[in-house]
C-alpha cells in the first residue's frame, strides 16, 4: 500500500502540469510549459531539478516508513 501511495504522488505531480495548462492556472506546471514553449532552458532545468528532488525525498521517506512499519526491513 505504501508503494502505491508513493506512485500516486508521482502521478499527481505529473498530472498537475496538464491540469494547470488546461485550466490556465498559474502554477509550477503552467510556468514550465510556457518555458518549454519559449525555449527558456534555465527555468526548465530548475523545475526538472526541483521535481526530481521532490521524488527523491518522497522515495527516501517511503523507505524509512517501510523500516518503521515492517520489522523484517532493516536500515544498514
């Protein structure tokens, strides 16, 4: 179940880009899509690094949660 929730969070972040663009909401996804269209590479790289960092933090949190919940899993 924990793995499924972490996958859902990734899908939610990816879906936010499209939802913001479709409904014309001003957010990170909308800004990124506009930056891609106008070839603003520093903005695209910054958002990519930010989203990748969030995914890594979520995965680390999930691994720590596995160790806390399941006694068979040990952190070493």
